[in-house]
C-alpha cells in the first residue's frame, strides 16, 4: 500500500530527454458514420514501424526518419494510404470506407472465427516452438545488460507551467519533450541507469545478475522509491501464458489460452533483417479483462517472435494506470536463433483514464548484447548473496558511462542529469520530495532522527480512552548498521504514561548477524493474533481501534523485556534465538487473568488466587520466505515485492523460578502462507496455523483464536468472533480467500464500468483445552474451545471508488452461544493496482 501511495503523491508534486524524431502523427480513425474504429493497424509504408489504435480509435506513431506515407487498415474496411505533407501531423482524422469486394480473402470482423483462420495456425506453431527458441536453446548463457528507468510528469501545458507549485523551478520546463508512444509532452523527475552481467543455466534453472555500475539522479537514495521501482518493473517473458505487471496477471497474446481471450488477424508479411516474417494483429474478445492489444512479427520457419508491440486495453480492470505499452525486439544470431535485444515498457500513471488527464510516465528501457553460450559455471556461483553491496558500482565517473553505455546519451539527455542535480538544491523541490518520503515511510526526518510513526499518533480503547503517542528512531541512512527506536504514550481516561524502547545492531553484514533487545510497558489487546510475536514495539490494531463492536474491555497491562540474536545464513532463511521476560495483568475491572496457585480443596475451599503472571521464556524460531526481494543492506530492510511464500516455525520454553517465573511449559507454533496466482482467475491466499502448548498455564499464556471486534478487516483474524471467545492450548486454523480481480463482474454489462472486484473466502478453526488448564482458571471466563470446528465464510466487493473494500461475513457454526455475531461487515482502505 505504501508503495502504491507514492504514485498518487507523484501525480501532485513531482514536477526527457529530447529526441528529434523526423515524423510524428497523432489522430483518430473513424468509419463513415464518424464512429471510432478500435484496434486499426497504423504503419509507415515500407517500414516495420507500426501501432494500433486504442478503444477510442486514437493513435500516435513516430519515426526517427522522414516518412511520406501512412497506411491505415482494419478488418472489414478498405486499406487507406495517406500522404504526409509535413513532418509533424497532430489531430489527424482518418476515415475508412467499408470493403466492397472480397476476392479470395477471408475477413474477420468483431470476434474472429476459430476455424479456417491462418493466424491461429501460425499461433499453434509458436506454441510448439516457444521452448525451442532463444535462450532456451542453450544449456548456459551469459550477456551484458544495460537498463534505464525514467519517471516523467506528462501532459505539460502552459497552464501547468504557471502553477504556483513550480515557483522558483521554472527552469525545469526547458527540458520538456514529446513521447514517441502517446504524443504527450513530458518532463523528467527521475533517471536511473545500470550496467550488469547476466548469467543463466537452463539445466538447473538459475539466473544471476551482477551489477557493474549504477547511476541515479532525481530521488537519489530514496529507498521507498527505489523499492517501488524494483517491484514495479519485474521481469516477464512474452512466451509465458501470463505476464505479471503491477501485481496483476495479464493473459499473454502468445498464451495457449489466447484463442479464448483474443481475436487474431493475419495482417501482412515481409522481410525483416533478411528473414520472412508474418504480421499478426491481436485484440481482446471482451472488455474489462486483463488483456493487451497490438501486433507481432513472427518468423516463418522457426516461428520465433521478431518484434512485438502491445498495449494494455483501456478498459482493463487496473487502478492508477491509464496506459501500459510493451515493445520487444529480437535479433537473429547464427542464422536461426532469435535473441531478445531490446525491451521497452512504458506505463502512464493517472488518477483516471480520461484522455486529457495528467499523470506520471514510468519507463524502463533494457538492452542486451555480447551473448555467449554453453560456458558452464559451478552451481555455487549462482548462490544468492545474503547481504552484499558493492559501493564502487555507484562511483563510476562520466567517462566510464560515456564509454560503456549501450546507447549514447544525446546532448539533451545529458542536460536532464544536470537539471535534476540542480533541482535537488531548490528548497521548494526539497519540501515536495520530503512529503513523498513522509507519506511513504510514516516518519518525519530531522537530520539523523526520524519522528514517528505518524500514523500511530492517535488511538482509542475502553481503558485508555483517547490515546496519544509520540516516538522516533535514529536514521543516518537506509543502510544503517544499528538503529534505536522509542515511544511514549498517554491515555486520557486512565491518566497513565506508557513507553517502549528497542535497539538492534548488525554485527556481521555478510550473514546478517543481528543482536537486539528492548523493553515495553503498555496496554495490549491479547488474543488479536495467534502466532506469538515478541517484538517489543509491535502493537496490533485491535489495541487502539477508534470504533469497535460489543464490549472491548479485555485489555492487558504488559511489561515485556527481551534480548535476541538472529542470523541469515542463506538468502531469505532466518534463524533467531533469545530470551523474553514478561508480566501480564488485567488492565480493566471487567476482565480478569486470575489463576489458582493452589486449587480449592476441603481444607481451603477458596484456594489461592494470583492476578499477575510473571514469566521468563527461551525462544528459537526460523522463517523462510522464498522469492522475497528486499532493498537496502542495513539492520532494517524494505520489502520490494509481494506476494511471496512465508514459512514460520517457533519453539518456546518457559522456566519456572527463573526471575520469579510462575510456570514450566513448552510451546510449538507453525505458520504457513501460500499466495497462488491462477492466471486470469485472480489470486488465492492459503494460510495455515498450528500450535500446541505442553504444560499447565493460565489464560495469559494460552492461545486465543483471534477475534475481530473492529469495523475493519484484519488479516489472520476471524470477523465473527469476539476477543477470548475461543481459548485453546492446541489449535489448527485454516484460511482461504480468493480475489477474482473483477473477472465475474466484467461479464455483467451494468456492472462492468464500475471495475469492482469480487472476493470470497472461508476460515475455520479447531482446538482443545486441557482439563488441567481449565482447573487453574480463576478468571471467571468460561473456557470454550472449538472442538467441533468453528467456521465462517465471507464475500466481498473490492475496488469501490478504487480505494475501499467491503467484506460481508457469516458465522457457520457455534450459532447458539450467547452474544455472538452471526453476521458482520468489515471495511478496509488501501491504494492497490
């Protein structure tokens, strides 16, 4: 959510290079009734430079050389050639006539037939050969890579330039240029270049990239934006059935399911680089699905792609992105091997998809060269570094870049770097850049100190009433080897101060050996999460939600002190061990954690009761997060991608008598989360939690099936359960939820334009509690365990106004218990693609 929030902020605050193309044409294609013609083919005559009109019939095409004739065609219409009298032609209107005669030509209009379509015959050949082309032909490969990423504000006009926001920064508009894809003016705000060597081994399915040089201007050093860029521009393969962009799974036009998703038309054939190729145009069969429109050239013998251009359809159910354009070019090696040499991806971020809306371009251009094959590397070569950074790659001088760039920068591109470096010294720009950082990180920076997190400043619960919290952390940079963090809070109802502080220090960078410790004295809603967290400064939303349902006074005074050491010997595999000391005591007169130290007997009918639990605990845990990508190399890192698999195992042992501890016990916990992308059907999440406590313990140390008495959706909690409704010492919970990404609503005409997204899910819990644990209970709370399996199910609507989600939840069992919630409505806000 934080990363996507950056896009919204950039629309408002982020203020490229000039490429002097010789011929530019933009306009609209219409039929004789003046209705737009979508997916018409536009090409400069006798070239392979082409584009396809969008759903509104609009297009933009550009050539680096002078062109005199534009050819426009579409299935069902006569081809039209237009003579260009000048190099720049904007707001062109091209009218096509219906095709009058058909001589041995099959024409496909609307949904093309799946029979007797020559384009489909070619497509099937592509499927047969897709794993026998390109880099897949070799056991090993290596190549050099050059990548340039740019962010630009687009649709710059005279009114925009006069905006008071840019007072003192007017010089930046000297660098405005026109996009070769959309024809819109744009202004750069960020440029990053990287040179690297790429090694791959198809036998063991391993790829390693070694960065040789990196150069950044604009938001240099901003880890939130760099993290966003890493996530934004994930790698993709057009031969795969689905292409993942912006966390969405788009059906590839080369997919084996493409026949059911796209219409294909064999449009042309020609020699390209001395290879005879077919040109196939594709466009979606239905609106609102995650699809592309465009065309590709494919070789007639190897059936390898020579060139492909595709754009996401305007009706695709994706937020904050108005246009996505992909262009790939392949060169021929050894007469028959087609190798990807250029990959260009442009995205137009905007609040809405209106033609004139202003936004931000995100562009990535990647070149590959100097390919070598079948040079084996030992398997250990591909082992990922746990925590490696070579600062020398950021220190390359201008002479190095001038010599090693695959594509030379022209004078205007070099001027952009100077402009951005100058811009960073302008106070107004600094203020805007700081605002981006504050909203993304939640902290306000003062020299080497961050104030925050600002989103935790206010809260409310029945014990504290209105809660105000202030805090901060040390911050010298994203790669700090140590960090100290603290907060203090005050409740206006209980009139008490709370506090917490923690510190961590990375004593070994290579294996990320980190020691940490801290102390917290606060009020907490136990039973709002299942798997134990010993994070000193962690605080769940249930502890300070402003609005709750039912009675919410089951709060606990907690004093928590811990010391830990962690190591990451293998990338994304972390081990941690340490000790914890805590005391637990009820914070409310309506709630009790009392337990018997001496059970009632004939001699002592009332027994001996204690209301405070004191416990020391040894802990060891392991966490494995394969395919998780992180950014920064300090004691704290940012996550650069989602989703990823999470596997967590925790073992705890309590020791009676150590620091006056009350109990001996052992506890084992297991957590597993598996996200699954099911192509066009959306995304599924499976979450499994298991746990068992061996020994006799009181309520404060038992496992509580997590309820949710807030009005907001909380992951891993049960929407229809109250806090402490189910108590266990042995449990198993399973959650399944699925997001269809609007695929079902897209089939309903009156709902299609809303771009809502359907969500469904089921949650279940099983657990028991021993007779011994029941016997020492003196809290007055009747222990109920879900021995007959508690379950609930939900259906929801997401993407309401692009930022809101509603979940409707029904209780499926334990319907006769008092004060239960048979039906619940939860909401959540978030910025999602």
